[in-house]
């Protein structure tokens, strides 16, 4: 299966445990304008991958160079709102990995955004919330560009 978002093509055809992928940030899919949504959700046998894509064509005037807090808040909110929607739809029974593919940023900017995003997303439910069980809110996060994705996550999909 091939999914395209913001001129980036995700080719899932070679992933051995791949089930399906779809554009999630689409009103016909989730129907809520009040909730933010990640661009793509890919389902594998044992986990989901939430994918957000941002292509900064002109980094000097992009959101990437506006206060980083705004970009981080946007990335965080997209994950949290998507997680809430999928939880209410009873579709968070598997681990969830969140990968943000940001183009036209330096490796240093990607690394800094990755570190900051990891701090902004809770990994586990609060210990006192026994009713939540052992449900992890997020298994992992990564902020990458296409090259890094193709080196680290080619087992999920290749990007062109």
C-alpha cells in the first residue's frame, strides 16, 4: 500500500507485518474539526504508527522558525487528540509509535525537536490510575527527515 502526504510517498508494501494505512487528518475519517489529527495511521500486527508530516519549503518563514514551542505544541496536540479519538474508538489496544517527518530542517533542529517532544508526551498512565491498567500512552517518539526515516524505519515503509 502506498500513501502520499505533502509530497512524501510512504511505501508500506515491503513491511512484513503491515496490515493497513490511511490518512487520518481528513474530515471524512474522524469528522471532528475541534480535534487535531496526525496525518497518517499505519497498522501493523503488534503496533500502530502515527505519522505527522511537515514540509518546510522556506525555513526562514516557516512554522519551524517561529517559536519552537508552537510547533512542539502542535505536534503534541496532534498526537494527544488522535490518541483520544482512537481510544474512544477502542483502537489503542496495541503499542503506538509516533513519528514526525519534518523536511528542510537541519539535523540539529530535528534532534532538539525530538528531545523536546519526548519530554512533552507522557509515556505511561499515572501510577495511581489503576483503572487504566498497563496501557502506555505512547511507546516511542521520533522527529526525523526522509533520510533518517529510510535509515531507521525502512522496516515500516520507505519514503520517496
